[in-house]
C-alpha cells in the first residue's frame, strides 16, 4: 500500500533538523477506517535492511554470500539441469506427440514451473534461511521444511549410485576396444548375441531396446550390476567392490566441493555446470553427421496433435516440468539464502528456468540423431530403439558410440558429460540438507566441515544397498517412492503456506523490500490459485495412477510396495506431526495458539496485544500501511526505542492512498 507523507506538516517534538547522515526505518501502522477517514490504532518499527540486511527479526550474524553472482547462477543451472534432461525429456516428447508435447509442457512451465521457481528463490533470499528455518514466517509449516530435507537426503542414497555407474563406465572406456562391443567376455551369458551378425527379421522378434542379450545390455546388467546373481529385492547380496570404489570417489568429490560452503561449491560449478553444454554441443555436431540422423530428428519433432486428447500426455508434461526445475527439494531455497539481500531473483528465476527447459529440448537432438543412426544400422524402426532412463544412457547410447570411429574418445566424452550432469545436482541436494539443518541447529553450523563429512558418509552407507547384486531393485523402489508423491505433497503444502497463510500480499511486500518492485498480478494469481491447483491435481493423479512396482519383467512383492509407501510417509508425516507439536507447545488460549502458529516469529508480540494480521485483516475497514521515517545516526532520539509509541492522523485520498498528515514522537 502506498503512503504519501504530506510535507505541509512538520514532525514535532524531535531534535532540530540539520544536514546529517540518516538511517531510514519503516514504521508499520495498523489502521482502522471509520466514517470520517482512517484512524491510527497501533504501530511497530521495522529495521530497514542495508546491503547485508535481512527481514524483520533476522539475526545480526552476517551470513555467508556467494563470491560472485555467476557462482549462484551456475549452481542453480547445474542443479536443475541433470540426467533427466537427457534421458527422460527427449523420450517423453517423442512418445507424447513430438512437437505437440511442447504445448502442455510450455503451458505448465508458465503457469506453475516458473512461479514456483520464483517463489522459492524469493523465499530463500528474503529470509536468508534454509528449508526448515525459513518457516519462521509461518511456524506451523516448519514440518514441510523437514519433509523436503529428508527427501533430499533419500535422493542422495540412489542418485550418487547413478553417478558411480558413470564413473565405472568412464574408466572402462579407457581401452582401445570398448568392453561392451563384443560377446565372449567373462560376464557374458551363452545367450549373448552380436546384433551385427543377425538380420532385421531376427531383431524384429523383440523390441531392440528391450533385448537383454546384446553385448551392451549384458555389460550393463551382468558386468556392472551383476543383476543375474540376484533373484529379486529379497536377495540383495554383498556390495560390489568395483562400484564401492566408484561410490567412494563420488562421496570424495561431494565432500571437498561442499566442505567450505558456497565459497568452494561456487567454484566447482564452473566446471560441472558448463562441461555438459560443451560436451552436448560436440555430441550434437557428431550426431547430426551420422547416417539416419535426420530420420531420428524428424521422429523427435513430428507433430501429432491428436495425442493432446490423452490425459496421460498432460500428466507427463506436468510431472516433467516439475521434476525438471527441481522445486521442492529445498535446494533453491538454500542457494538463494546465500544471495545478497537486494539481488534480482526475479530475473534469475526467468533466466535459469528458461535455460533448463531449452537444454532439455536441445538434448533431444543429440539423443535422437544417434537413435536414428542406430535404427538405420540395424534395419529397425525408431520406436524399437527409443527408450528412456538408464537403458538409454548405459545401453543404447554406449552401443551406438562403440560403432563409431574413435569410439574410445566419444565414450569418454559422453560419460564425462553424465558425471558432470549428476555431480552438481547431487551437490545441490546435499547442500539443501546441510544448510537446512545447520541453520536450525547452530552447533552444526559451527562444525560445518564435520557435519558435511557426516552427511556425505551417511549417504554412502545407505547407498551401499544400491550397489549390491540386487541393488537396482532398491534404487528403483527409492526412485519411485522417496521422491515421488512425497515431494509433490511437500511443494503443495509449501505453496499453500506461503500463499494462503503467510499471504501473497505480504510475500509481495517482502519482494518489494528486496528489489524495489512488487510482483505483477500474473505472478500473484499463479501463486495463490493456479500453482496450488496445479500441484493438487498432480498429487491426485500421482496417487490415482500409482500401481504395483515393476522393473522390466520383474514384479515387486507386495511387502516391497508397503515398504515404499512407508518411506514416502516417513517424510510426509513431518507436516502434520510438527503442526500438532507446534500447536500444543504454544501458550495461551486455543485462538492464541493458532495465532502464534500462523504469525511470523518476529510478530509474536502482536499476538499478546491482539493485533494479529491474519485475524484482524478480515475486520471491517482495517488496513495496513508502512511509513519510512528517518533519524540522525549520531543524534539518538525516540526512534532508538524499537517499540516507540507513535500517534498519527491519517486520511484517505480519492485514489485510495493513505496519507500521513501528522506524526508525533514523544520525548
């Protein structure tokens, strides 16, 4: 709300005015409208932030900040652009109508993806806290902070394993002949068959991407995973020592990237966030020069508008845009909390989310140019070689590379890209855990290096389950349940907490204090109505479409699905459990407890006075305003007392602006 201080009346009862340095302070006035205008009722003084300022009630302790703005941007881009951009989006686009899939994808990006991305960056930057303590703005929702922190920890269990596979493949590629080129190796079965020795009629008996007896497929399942030595999730076996060493290397990289906070991680991303783009460009140039490449690209971009009649296409677009941008894992909040208070996070949100989505689209050309080459080489259709997930990047693509001149070089380049794509995303997840808990428990912040080591080592111990003979079953279970419905639920509660309990108007005022302008009507409508509705629909669709877990032909036993839902509930239950705990830990009557739970911590003194914004806003004619006053830095005066009593006579202009006519400060 705009306030105009009319100059015709002077401040009274203050020290004589003179030329001096002044410190501005904002005074929040709660106003009640009556028949003759607007009459003042109460006030409180809010310190105005400086360059290293913060929100009302923030700690005087100076928070670490990024060394350079580019450190933050590369960290956000590196986190958001991950393996899914390469192994999931291109296939989803292809199977859901090609270019037609971009219609729901871009729509959901604009109405939900970007608004949620912007909201999390602004939330973290303004409050300068991690995912848990950021909820000092509405304490009852602190449980959702613990939810996303635990989910980020769960994801680290299996995501690091995928990076370990990449390291295994990277070192295996450093030979004159790639190990997945031929049969006859110690890991191959008697059924192993070289596709080059068979004609298309033989290959047509099964979808090529599902053929488990090619050298590349057997190297992945038998040479790396040793899946043939396990009968299912109930028969895991011991961890594989080769993958254990690769996992140690991943944890080693993560620890020394994060142990000094954003000062160290901000430098690592100069390599990990930029390298994938260099490699992707090189692979794209090589891919489009291959025979059959144009067939693959045409298949990728074909437009089938009839596919838009299928609800699953819209569900796939909604879930892909959500997971692709990475909202809800606490990472964006953690990263933004290390920004300078006046950083333009609005521009950052638009830039980084756009780069992420463009990367997904461009990666499809690099992928499908090679798939077109594979289809022509084996005389099959594109749909026979098109797949997603690990099957694409650890079987189909490596097999294609092995047939190229200079295959060793191309394999090394490709797996370096997978390694760098994964490592900075994993860094983001671990930083969310470290920042979220360290801000909540100050003893952990004092011993950050030790806590970082404990977090990295903890993920290593749990990840050992995923590198056993049956580890792929554990990985699949965690991937489906730990970060499935649970993360959607977490972001839904987060959006409701910010938009409906803290309030879009107040959140917009916070952004104005940081950047000097309020978000437009479009963003406010998305935050309050569109994004929560979008998330609610996606959560319901996720639950309704949930079926028993499978992996190829293997069907998980019922107890495994129960265990999976137990993992999901272990994080989601933090929301209601903490809300109940917070309610009963607050003093006062039922109404006062509710007020304490939904009122920002720095305004808890207002609850005792009965001036609760969420409760008083609905009263007839009650309005809020902020006035900026100034006092000499060296002159003392009444404003030294943060609880200075003010009296004001305020009138309402024809345009609805509140005009302060007189302010009296008692000596």
